[in-house]
DNA sequence: TTATTATACATACAGGCTGTATGTATAAAT
DNA sequence: ATTTATACATACAGCCTGTATGTATAATAA
C-alpha cells in the first residue's frame, strides 16, 4: 500500500489531535502523558515531536480545534437573528450552551490560560469567538443603542462573565435550570448597557 | 540556641511560603521546582514534604494567603461606604485595584483554577472575596433594590467579569486609563440590575 | 532525672515524563 | 538513477516529584 506523504501526515496528525483531545479533557494538560497519547494513536513520540515540535504544540493544535468549533456555533446562532440586540443575546445564549461540553470547559476555559498564558489564550479566542462579541458590541454602539463605553473592556468582561457562568452551571445539580438563571442574569446585565 | 518546636516549625513554613510565593508568581506552578524553592528557603525538600505533604499542599498554603489578603482589602474598601450600592461599587473597584498585583494575577487568577480545579478554587474564593460579593447582592435584593435574579449566578458572573477585567487591564499600556474604562463598564452593567 | 515518644527535619532512591539526538525507510525532486 | 527531504522509530539524558529511611532534638511520661 502506497500513500502520499501529505496523506500520511494528515492521517497521523488527525489521530494525534483526536486522541490528545480526549486525554487533555480527561486528565488535564499536566497529567496527560505524551507516551500514553501516542500509544493510543498507534505511533511513537517521534511522530508527535516531528509534527508538533513539543507537547505544547500538540496542545495548541487541539485548542485551536476547540476554539474554532465554539466560534462557528456561536456565530451560526447569532446570524439567525436580524436585530443586533437579538443577535447578541442569541450568541451569548449559544455560547452558554456550547461551552457546557467537557472538552470546552477543561481545555479551553480551565487549562488554556495557565498553559499558554493569558495573552496567547486571549489572542486565540479573539480569532474565534470573542471577535464576534466585540464586533457586535461595536455595531450596537455605532447605531446608538449603547451607552458610550469602551467596547474592548466590555467584551472582555462579558466574556469573563460567560466563561465563569458555564463553569458554574456545570456544577449545579440542575444544569438546565442554572442555564436559565445565568441567561436571565446576563440579560439584565446587558440591559444596563442600552440607552 | 534552643528553640521550641512550634517556633521552629512556624519559621520554616513561613520562609517556605514566602519563597514559594515568589517562585509561583515568577515561574508559574508547573515550572516552579521544589528543589529551587527549598534551596532559597535554606532547607531541604524533606522539610517541605513534612510540613505541606506535597507540592500542591505548598501551593494551597500560598494561595490561601493571597486570597486572604485580597479578601481583606476588598472588605475594608466596601465597609467605608454606608449605602449598599456604594459599598458594592467600592468593593468592586477595590478588587480591580488589588488584583493588579502580579502575585494575584498569576497565582490566584491564572494558575489556581487549572491546578486545583474549578470547584476547589471557587470554594477557597467563596471563603474570602466572593462571599462578600454575594452577601452584598443579597442585601440589595432583600431591600428591593434589585431585579428578581439569582444572586448566586450573578455573583459568579460578576466575579468572572472582574477577574477577566484585571487581567486585561494589566496588558494595556495605560493601566490607569484601562482601569477607569473597566470601572465605567462595570458601573453600567451593575446599573442594569437596579430596579 | 531518666526513659520514651513524637516532631522536624536531611538524605538517598525510584519512577515518570519531556525533549533531543540519531538512525532509517520511503516519497519527492533532480 | 541519484539525491534530497519527509515521516517517522529508537535510545538516551536530564529534571522533577514523591517516598522511604535515618537522625537529632524537643516534649512527655515514669
């Protein structure tokens, strides 16, 4: 069986990313051993270091996937609404639902800031989910719906509030109910921004 | 020179905590080597494991200190105001200022959630800073100043917003100005909660 | 006062994990 | 057909944590 190098490479990196994602979710970054990841992926650590450079590189790859998925789903939800306010609300609500996944919580919210540092973590987030949030806020501001505030500061604070909310929701015995409470609270907070 | 065991113990744990705090702040939890910490503290790893059980135990000790300091300063600021709304605002503002310290940012905000897990991190926070926040919200709710909302959900979201805000502020070239922007935004968000 | 016990460490060792250096087979390019 | 580059596998060195064991001294009991 002959395979092209590109195909071989893609197959290996794909398996590594998939297995690593499970391990990073279940064990966390520190306790996830590269030896166990590569064994489950059917390769050796040589392959990992060839494709990703080091353990951190593999983590970046996984994190990029998670961020991209979250960003897509949030954007999709926001785009169903025409009214800017409704779009913002829909996007926020979608985030609260999407971020309920264990992968998102452990990898993207809990470990990533400590592993990559806040700046790199935020930079990656900015390329995906949070960019939409700030754009939406700026749109509202330009159309005069918003009190005169710094949209950047606002975006970070709202993002932080939602991140914390999803982690809180996940610990509640009735997550559905907790989600509603968080959404209500968020709704009220956003209401304070409107003129 | 004869020393009592209790005094000896206190002196050693004190030095270990002080040195560890510096290392955890500068290097982060993962990269802080116990060997280097004990060397700088003038003891061996035997002492560390005797008093703190393991590296995580030492981290818990440091974190408890940081949390306690932050909690005290926030409470002190809040207590200067009589009006519940003013007290809440003052406490929030104080937190934004106190959490500008590198120790607080790296240890308490960035690493702790990943190292201890969200539940234990929040439990420790609840015993210090966040307890005041929720109490204040409940006070406001009971006196009818607040829209009917879940104060627990609200407390987590506001806490998350402020945590993120301080980390953002620290990256801005003009932190003083950024602090003001964040405080303004927070003020507006809180305004949405009032009836 | 003396014998015993418990505390506060120091030292030595074992195991795990990351990163690097090196070797090899095969696809791609010349 | 030969050279080169890619995609790995293997072996090794170094660091770091936790544990097991030894020891001196303060606290306690007899």
